[in-house]
């Protein structure tokens, strides 16, 4: 069985408890690899705060974090994890973070392990909002990384004004290798078919997206792909896009051995996640976390267009995907309140618009950048009302 997970990380657009009303709180976050499965996290705030408020990620922090500063405690408050000193101001705090690689639905993996001992550590989990002087404000985080011994410690690409959250830092023995427009760290346990599929699809799709959406990325893509293990049944692929990064974790016995369906699944995931990169590539572009069907359905629509015009999928395969998603949406009554509905009905709504997805997302990107406003359902409705523009497929 093939299990695929696709995620887009949203910076503050969905919010935690309150809308930030003051300037962000500057903080230096030192992340030091102290043992194979442990990092010491040390916050140094420029001004005292009374609490750090994190987006809750299932049981992760309760199981993997140990607060090392006396008098400080981490507590769950509805949909947030709150770190505080019982209301007393503080400007430093230390936490021991243990590698945690269990799948949590709709969330990024906190850590992704490579077969050679390397680890991708999600820095976004260390960011959140802070409380100070009765207000809730964003963090302005400056990360400092220190590897264990002689290992590499590579920071992810910087955030933007609209999307300040950071991606995955890499701690391990590898250095990135060029793979088309990306710098790749691919698990040495990956079989040749998988390496070939990932590097070829990344190069062809990125070239297509650049030409189709008239936008060149400001910095090279970072690709990280880990093999979490061959010890479980099936074929599991978890993919994510965050701040110029494409991050994949493979797991399962069926990863071994080449097969067209496996290549097809990998290509689809790469195309979807790369679509998110182009959706949000800009200084002021963001998306509304309350309408995920817009960008998730949009990413599938962009992916199908790209897979077709790069020749990675056939027209029959693209049509079969469309038929499947529209049938799923029909069974859900064209609602987007469920995980399946977000993807299936979001995609179906793009198809029903009758507009070229390239026109729709060029319009959405340009408006979000111009107005410094998140892409939402109302903006989508406006975009599909625009007169049709024909975009010629890119030849390959």
C-alpha cells in the first residue's frame, strides 16, 4: 500500500490564540547537537517575556522535550503548548529536545532520520508567539546551529516578512550535491531508481514552474530525502514544502525495487510540493490557513498541469486522477471540512472554474504580493472571474 502525506507549512496565518499587535520579540535560538538523539535548545530574548506559545503538535513536545531551566514548565492549553515560569518574566530558557520521528497527521515530522545517522530537524517547531506586557507578539528568531563533533550543521533558507517560519536544519555527515536547480541531500540508502526519479523530476518540474508562472526563485531549492527504514509493510512517503525546501521521508519494505507506480507516486508528491514553493515565492505572499482547499487543491491542479506538460505523466494518468478526485468530492457533497475534502474538492473547484490553473495562480500570487494580503477563498473567486488568458505549454 502506498501512503502519501503532503503538507504546506503556514506561518502565523492561522494564528494561535491572539492576533499579534506589537513589533516581534527578537530572540536568538541556539540549537546545539549534544548527543546522537538530543539537542540543547537555548533561547535568549532581547527583552523579558512571560510565556512562549507554540502551536501544539499532538503529544510531541510532552514526549520529546525536557525543560532544563528550573522554575519553568511546559503545559498544554487547548490547541497550544505554553512555556512559562508561572507568570514571572524571563529572558532565557533551555530545553533538551529528543529526536521524534513519529507520524502526526497534518503536521511536519519534528525530525527525519537518515540511514547514515544524519537528522533533519524542523526549526519551525521552536518558533511561535510570545506574551509580554499583556500582549501576544510574534518571534523574530535568529537561529545559531552547532553540530556534534565534525558533522555538518546546515541552516534552512531564511523566512520572509509574510512567512517567517523556518524549515529543516540538517545535522549529519553529508554535504549537498547539485541536482538541477536544487542542492540535494539524499539518503545513501536510497536505491538508484529513487535517486534518479527525484533528481530528474525536480529538474524538469522546476524548469516548467519557472517558465509557466513567469517567476524565478531568488535562491536555489534545498532538497532533503531520508529513508526512515525498511522495517514496516508497504510504501509510505511523507512530503513537505517550507521556505525554499522540499523535504521527503520514505518508509516501508516496498521502497525497495523499481516499479512504475512507485515512480508515479514520487513524481506526484514532488510536483505537488514544488507547486507550494511557487505559490508562496515572494516577499509578501501568504495564504489563509482557514481555507486550505484553495492552496492544496491549487497545488494538485498545478501539479497535474506540470506533470502533463513535462511528460512525466500521460494524459490518461492525469484524467484518471481528475476522475478519482471529482468522484471523491461528489461523495463528500462538495464540502471541504475534511482532510479528503480539502484536496479532492479543492482540486475539483479549480477544474470547474474552467480557467487555466497558470492564469489563476499568477493572478493570486500577483495580488497577494501587491496587497500584502493572504490568498483566500474570496481572492480565488475573484481570480476565476477574470477573462481567460491562454498560456502556451512549455516544450521539453
